[in-house]
C-alpha cells in the first residue's frame, strides 16, 4: 500500500470522527451556563417550549423520556417559572399526535388548559425552535426536554438569535438510552448541515399570538 493511499484511508476514518466531535463540542459550548435541573434556581421565562416525543415504546410500555418530560413541564408550571407552554411535536398522521397527547396528560395532572398552546408541525427540533420564533413570535424560551436534547435546541435557538435556556427532565440510564444517545451525535451533525444548506421548517403557516 502506497503512502498516498494510506493517507486517504486514514483521512476517511478520521474525518467523520472529527466532524462528530466538532459538532458535539459546538452544541455543548452553546448551552454552557444555560441548563437547569433545579426548579427553584431556574429564571422565569414567560413561555416554555415542551419538545414532543412518543408516549409509548414499540413494546407498548410508557416511554420514560415522555414521562419525565411531562413531569418536568408540570413542575415548571406549578413553580410559576413559566406563564404559557407551547407543546411542539409530530402530528404527521391522523393516528399519531404528540402535542395533543401531552396536553391531555398535563391537563389530567392538574395543569390549566388555557395556558397550553399546540404546535402540530414540530416534526424535528429544528422545526420546533424556528416555528416558536416565526409562528408563535417568541424570542425568549425555556426549553423542556432531556439535557442532550436541550443542548441541541439551545444551539439552534442561538443560530436563530433567540434567548433560550433549558430545564432538564430526568434522563434514562445509559443502557436503556444508548440508541437515543448515538442518534443524538448524528442529529447534531445534521443541524450544521441544515444551516449549511439553508434548510427551512417543513411548514410555517399563519402567526399564532399568545396572550399577554
């Protein structure tokens, strides 16, 4: 094997690794000092953004990511650290509706339906953040999800010139969440690709005005 061919092989191996490392570091850096776990220490924000996920896993058991996000949103609202809540998730099929499911469970846990607004076109985190700005008119948000997800959301918000902090829902164990954590690495690379190629949300639509 020639030195040139060896160099090309090494480069092909190292380039994806370095790309993932670079994107991951940039996302982490953007969220530094903007993540909170304690409901008592997080600053007040008028609007919270709850990022959607499926309630049930393929084996029909409750998705722990879902359960922990619902609990985090409920705690944030009851502590009066947000006034209104946008729930942004996937409603791409008639039989699949993340925002409505989350709204139902929050109402059943004692949250006032009048403070909840639904974004049915939050197909991706990118779409959820951009739509929060362009459709719901928000420039400042508290994002509610697991830490790894909040970090990416805050990075996107920074690219959109929005002020965002994250309230971290409980995470799941590494053994259970390994697939999600691996997928997150590539999702962070995808964010950079989205901005490189000028990606836009799948839908925007008419403005939705939240009360004062």
